[in-house]
C-alpha cells in the first residue's frame, strides 16, 4: 500500500550489491557514444568518470530534450535511476504502462537499434519492453534488421554427485533445449548469440574488443634537440612518414606538438588526410598542445601531466622516436623526462609499445628495458625480426615503416 517504501527498498537492495567490475572499466575504454541499461545503479557513469569521459545521463522523459555539451557518451537508463525511486520501472503495472509513460525512450531505442550495432551483455531478453520494441521494429523493417550481438552463458552441466543423477541430467537437457530455442528465436530480430561456458570469458572478450578498438589510435611520442644518430633530415622524414602512413593505413594519430618530431608527424598525417577523400583530418588526428607560456613549476607540471594522461587514454599503441631535450642548467642535451612519463603512462594502460631504437636517446633506453622480456609486452607474437630492422640505423625508411606497421598489424589480429 505504500509505493514509495516499496520503490526505495527494492532499489536499495539492487544498488548496495552493485560493485564496479573489470568489464565496466573495459566498456568505458571502448569508442562508443551510446549505452542503454535497465540497471538503476550508477556504476556505468562512475566507470566513465574514472577515465575522464563526460557522461550525459538520461533516466526520465523530461531529460531527453536536453543535451550536455561536449558529452563523450550518453547513458540511457530506461528503467530509471536510484536517485528517483518513485519513477523507476519496478512493478508489473509499470511495465504495462511503459509505452505510455516512457514512450520517448521507446522511440529513441527503436531508432538506435536501426542505426547502431548493439552488444547486449548481462541480458536475458525476458524484459517485456525489449521484446515488444524488437517485435515492432522487425515488423516495421519487414525483417531487414542489422546484426546485433549478445553474450549468453549456456546452461551449466551438473557436477559432483548430481552429474550421475538421472533427474539432474534431464533437467539440464531441457534447459539446453530451451537455450537453443532462445538462440534461434533471437535470430529473428537480427541478434547473433555468442555462447559461453563461464562468465569469466566475457572479460577476455572485452579485452580483445578494447585492444582491437584502441590500437587503431596510435600515440607518437618523440622530441629532439639533438637529431643524432640519424640526423635531422632522416629523423624528421621518418616522423612525417609515420604520420602519413598511419592515416593511409586506417589508423588515427594521437600526438602533442613535440620539438622536432611531433610537428613533422602531424604534418605527414595532415597531408594524407587532405589527399584521401574518405579521411577527415578532424576525426583522424587527435592532437594536444603543450602550452609554452605557462611558467615552469607545479602548475605547468600538473597541466602537462593531464595532457599526457588524456593522450594515453585516447590511444592503445605508442611509437617512441628519439626523446631528448636541452637542459639549460647543465648546458647539455639530456634524456627527455616527458617521454619517460609517457612510457610509464603507456605501460600502465597496457599499450602496444613500439620504440624505434635506431633513433637513439630515450627510445633506445625504452627498447633496452622491454627487449629482455618480449613475451610480456607482445604475448605470443614474434616481433624479433621487426625489431632487428628498427635497431639497424643503416636500413631504409621503408624498412622501418614496414617493421612498425607489421608489429601493429600482428597485435590488432
């Protein structure tokens, strides 16, 4: 007789058991702009906040007409939010009135299902709203649905003493038959099922998705006051060629304006984007500027730290070139501490690391660190021949370019 107490009790029970999982963190790394959820908790929003992505949350019809400027992702909470339990979708009556009270959510979801490829996770498809929306969409499009995907666990075989119990075996056989019918039924809506035996497999799939997605964004870290051992012309030509080839081969360049290297790399990428009708420079080049007018000190250090963090989070692979700077105190050329910090950021985020040792300096030092344990950084992929080329300063620019992109290609596969 008291709806408010019922709402509060149920939602509190749902949310107090909710904890941030590795899959939440992996999802936040994917380059997706829209998330739909039937959950009331705020875990999805927190996972995006943790990677500094701006989230536009929609959990009531009135919010759908408003837009958060510069949002990275929109999260539609189609059953409401823990902060507003009185308007959450909880009871059978709420479900029956959904298409009246939350019609706008239904229309947007139907549009998104038409326009986007969905991955359903942790979803049983017993939600009557989803079934209704999919059925209407199928009728509207006369079966011409785009492919979506869902991950579902197969019914678990009985174990231990139950493994030989005839009733348990029959129960499992019936559950497996229902599961197969469900998989077939979902195909009517264009939903392809990826069947798993254990929930831990989801994390491995998500890691693969993230790796495939983020290694498309390649961060080029480099700086040079001293251009030896290659020389100024060779080093700048290599940097420019890397930027150009990244765009031509379907990658995106992430870079800051670094002394002697970053500018050349960006120039090459711009040239490729300009001549390629399918490449828009604004989408293919993710650039950051390190302001030089900020005086040296804690404020500048914090600003540069934030910029480096943003670049590392936007990318999944890092190429290291040269890496040195002039130190006015000692009046000598020293290793670039900025590249060292970028290396640590990249390691922390499990980037694919590609130092080019023949460019010397910090890049050669990074190679010295990772070469002793290549499987740790490259898994089962054999990259010894590629790095043999990248260490040899007598090789041609073409050799170095092919070696870099061979490593990138192996890791993306």
